[in-house]
């Protein structure tokens, strides 16, 4: 019981750490009073407080605005009317300028309804939306300017119209285009625009000297710089003359015609200082470039067609098509956009870039309408010369030059539409993620409280009971609930590692079959409870040992088998199939399939199955439980192993989960499963089972173990084979078979052949339920299904008088006790119950343990008798002197033994950076809490034996 309580406390601390580490703001308030029941550190810090100082306070009293009641935007009034609803909304803080997406709901906590709010910072998304909006508005502005430039109005009017569009768009006070006089001595205003509605005028037309020393001359003629930008004229000596005219901020861009300086375009803000950004400067530069071409052109439309450079600088596609459909002009933008040369476009026509339906629409509908003086704009898909499809916004209107036809301006909006789709998708995903995480927090509350309730309840029952049998029952339930709670916490920790990109694999050489046996031992009792049939089958070419992450691979298999058990009804069937798809460059591509006859999964549910914080269906959590993290974690593990995971399923027809990994063949397996002292070629074995999978497995073993093995599907067939072929050395008999069962068959075998034939019973049932009857009938040994080659080989060895290799448990403890007897270790641990747990766990090993309640005491004990200690187990978080500092003190003590004594961290800090920090402090190794006895013994064995 003490161990379990510690595990629970540590698990809850870990969950609080996860919530505090999330990049989110979470709080829970009491309905009616609005008092804060829970708040994570990130939100408390935003109010300039620590969590304990905020708990119990009214939420709106934390605001610095002198709030006297609930905020006007608070959704609680709506939630109190409709408690089952979830409210998701955007809130922009006037104080911090940060934008939040908040999700509010009412949940049950400790038997009463409370208000839960989960908020995330979406300022980056809002900023991206604003930037995109500005980019799209600038594109629309350039379209409007370009349209005006293909009309037949005179140049001054065109320039004035363009300046008006730009001025209003950029919210300017003035725009001035200044040009040099004939002698190139003065700059004077040629065109201008002023925001008259704001009381701004252009003022008197002045001449400004254009000589060396003047900022315009030096910048654009001497230094050839691209612009002059000032965000605030106040305090700048060079700009005093502009400040006198009320200019607060400005941009000046040079205008060049035929490569020579002609003048400038200046945009002014006379209201306030202004932070010009890159898009502002680029827009003014582009307008200046286009206006420079406009100024250099003639007054007529015919001159426009001859001087294509006017619009060649535009990134848009600009073209002129005669009334008969023949193009007479296309700009460089059309060439860049379509991928065709100018000659190809003029020769083949613009229709060549559209499909047949679009060409018909332009020819029969749009063109006649435009020629009747009605402007028309539309979106269309264009096919570039390389086959790429782009989306265009096309504006067509009638030209009134000497040659009637269509003016066409086409803007590539492919990226715009893609960004719009991505923004919509991002919003939807953010909303779904918020809702999923909110549901996850609610589900986590249930998943934590259910085992907690069992632990607290069973502890109370055990304390009041005088019956040892009743106490053992309660302890079993507490152990089960504690393991479930630990599994929930481990899932959350793994998901936290994944989201922080700190999830890593640890590769070792391990016995693959033994790993499978451990997994099956973990889940098999749950199959027994539901009377489910379980089959394991591995292809012959699957390596017996692998180099991979044993723990993580077993985690994936355990998760898939656990789901199969959960969603398969009583009496159903579950299979685990392993095959080797290929071997290339030393790597095997292994495929695992977990097949069940359960409830199945719809296509819609499958699409969400491997997402974080989600389950296939919300009703699944309510009916079957679970955090919804297992498959997301499994997907990450499988992908790190170079594979993929997927599912094939139909509702009510069961499911098959597949995953692949890449792994090298290992060496961690005995070369000979069967003892070399046996003559296998003469060993005769008979396997009797009504399952074809079991019979096939024994047939494959006959090749692997080099023995003679026949199979029979029933007791009657087995009797016939024995009458025909004589007695067998060993007979494997299934317990439950149609007709003659295994017990009756054993009686007949013993009656006919006596002790010359060894009978081994195989069954998925518990041995203690059939042992008495089976032993009376003459059964010598028992093997539980599913079957493994090493288990069968060990059983044959034992039956023929050769002991099997010890696998662990008491045998291992006995071996370790002999090995560690007389050894002494120092345990630094501040929590008494943890010291008791370690001492009790290691008691069978014979190790003598000295305990220290903090790092200082540990150092003093070591310094008093350094040669006495074979190793030190060091906790990290301790009062006075922690584990890191204590280790450094021992290493730097100058004591010879201090430099070499093995120091092993024993802590709940299990992230990679924690392990690295332990190593940096001078520790040799690391053991995570809660403790695994096998791992602790492995560490002792490694470092204490190293001393010898």
C-alpha cells in the first residue's frame, strides 16, 4: 500500500507539471461565486501572481481595470442556461494587445459543477491574417491602377487618379511627384494629391535646388540608393524644412526614365509619426515605377501599344486583343505567367492557355458583353505551358482606340486562394484542437478520478476488515487501479515529450520472442476474464532477436492488444501476426498485425484515430474509457522506427491494425534452444489440437528444432496415428477439443503406453482450474497458450531430464542473493516511505543498505567510510543538498574512492535532459521511479560486478 500511495502522489504531481508546462492558460472557477478553484502557473503569472495567491479569489477581481462584477464578454451566463454547451470565442486584450481563442464549458469536478476555461494565444494567426489582408488589398490596388493606365484618358488625369487611389489606400496626407527642370537645377511639383477631407492642402508650388549636398541629390545620384525613409522628422536636422510644412513622416522614391534620374515621388503623413514597413515602401516603389513608365509614354493609345515597357514592369498579365480575337500586344508579365514566349502568344492566341469550356465562355459570353461597354471580371483556371494549373482574376473591358478590342488584365491569385484555404483550415484545426484539448482535460479528470476512487475506497475497506483474504482482495484492486493510474500519467508524459519534440528511442539488442512473452503475460489475464481466444503467429523468417527499442515496441503492441481486448466482446477472437516483409542493407522490415472480431470502426472515425487528444468517437470514451493518447503515441513511436501504422476496419466486422518497423537482426538469443545432449533426429513428437493455427505452428517447429513432429486435429485421429506409427516420446494435447477432450485422450495414452510417453497439456485456461484432474489422468507438464518456441523447447528439455535456463523470479533472486551477499550500498532519499520501498525490494538480494535523508548526510556517511560502499543510489530532489550537488561534492572530495564509486540516479525525472543533467553532475547511470526491480538489479549487477 505505501508504494502505491507514493506512485499516486508522484503521478498527480506529474499531471500538474504537465498542465503548468502547456503553452495554454487554464483555470477552473466555482459556479455562483466565480472563485478560482484551479489555475495553472502560466495564467497566474500573467496576473503577476503565484498559484497559491490566486486560489480562492474571484476571477474578475484579478483584472487591473477595477472590475466590480463579471466581464461583459464572459460566456458564463450562456453556459449556466445551457450547461451542456461548449463556447469557443476570440478575446483581444486591450491591456497586452494579445489575441486569445478561449473555450469555456461546465464540467463535473469532485461531485459538483464547475466552470473550466482553456485559452491559447492566437496572436500569430491574427497577425498572419492581417498581413495577408494587406497583401491582397495591395494587389487589388495595383489592379485598379493598371486598369486606369490602359484607358484612353490623358496622362495628367491618369496620374491624378492613381495618386488618389494610393493616397486613400495608404491613409496618407499628401503625395507629390516632383520633376527636374530642363537645366536639371531644380525640382518642382509636377503632380500632387492631398487629403482635403482631412484639411490637408498641397500648398504653394516651390522649387527645391538640386545640387551636391542636397539630400535628394546625394542619395539618388551620388549614392544611387533606392529610397529615403523617415518615421519621425522631429529632431532630424536634414528634415527641418519638411517639418516646417507639417510633415511628420515620409517616404521618397526616385523616378528614373530611360535609366536617368527624372524626379521623385514623395508620400507624407502630416498627422503623426509613422512606422513604415517593407510593404509600404515596396508599394510606393512599384507605383513610382509604373508612373515613371506612364510619364514617359505618349498621349495616345497607339503609342501605348508601341511602348510596351510601360506595362512590362507590371507583374500582372496585360494584353490587348482585337475585336476579331487576334492579340496585338502582350506584356512581359503575360510571358512570365503563361510560360509561353511573346511570339507564341501572339501567334496562337490567348485561348491556348484555357480549356475548351473557358475559351467558349470568354468568346461567346464575356467578349460580347465587354464590347458593349460593360466591364466584366471573373476567376478562371489557366494551364501554363509546363502543364501547371494557376488561378487568375481576369478583368476585361472595351478599348476605344482606333482599333476596337479588349483590354485584359489578369492577376495570378493562386497563392491568394491557397492562403485563404490554409487560413480557413488553420482556423478549423485550431478550433478542433481547442475543443479536443478541452474534452481531453475533462476526460483526464474522469480517468484520474476513477482509479483514485478505487484506491481510496479499497484502502478504507482494507483498514476496516479483519479478514486477510478480504485485505488481499483489496490490495489486488489497489494494485490494479494504481497501475491504471500510472498508465494514464505515462501516456500524458509521453504525449508531452512528443509535443515538445523530446521523444527519443533507446536501441538495445533483445530477444524478440521473450519480449512478446512479457507483453502477452501483461494482457493475457484480461483476455481470460472475457473468455477471448488469442492466437500468436510469427513467420519463420522473423528474426529471433532484434536491435531496436524493446520498451517502446512492446508499448505499441501492448496498446494495440489492449484496444483489441477492450473493443472485442466476450468469446471473441484476437490474433497477433508478425511477418518479415523484406531485408535490405541489414535492416528487416517487420509487419505486425493485431486482428480482432470486435465492434469495428467507421471510415469517419478512422480519420481521427491517430490524432492527439482524440478518440474515434466521443461515445467510445464514455463506454470504454481511455485517454485517447495511446494510438497517437504509437504512431509517433512507429514513425521513429522508420515505419507506419494504419487500420483496416468496418463497423461490426472487427478491425485489423497494422504497423511496420525497420530493425536489424540481433544476437540476444541462445544458438540452441534444445540441449545438445539430446538426439533430436530420433525424438518423436505428436501435437493434438483442433486449432489449425496451433497445428501449423508445431509443424513449423519441427523444422526449427530438427525433430520429428506429427499433428492431429482430434483425440480420435491421435489414437489412429499412434496405432499406425507406434508410441511417441512426447505428446502435446489440447485441453478443450470436440469429442474426446485432452483429459480423456491422456487417460487412453497412459493406459496403452504407460510412462514411456510424456503428455504435456496446452491450453488458454488457467492451470490451477484443471491441474488436479490433469495430473490424475497422467499429464506431466502444462504450457499456457499462446505458444512460443523457447517455452516448448524448455518443456521438452525438462521432461527429458535437462533443466531449463532460469528466467527470473525467485530463481533470479536466489542467484542475485549469492552474488550481492556482503555488498553494501548507500541510499540517499529524503522520503521515508521511498527508503522503505527500496530496502524492502532489495532485501532478497542480500545487499546491505545504509540510508541518508539528504545529500549532506549522504556525503558525510561516504566520507567517513568510503571503501565500505560498492555503489550509491542518489535521489535528485532533497532538502539542504540535492542529488546533483551531493554527487559533485563526492567527485571533488579528493577521496580516491570518490572518483570511482558508481553513483546511480534514482528519480522520477525521466526526460532526456534530466538524464543528461545527471551525467553532467558525475553520475554513472539512471533508474526511473516508480522502480522496476529487474532494472534495479541489472544496475547493481553491472556496477558492483565491475568492481570485481
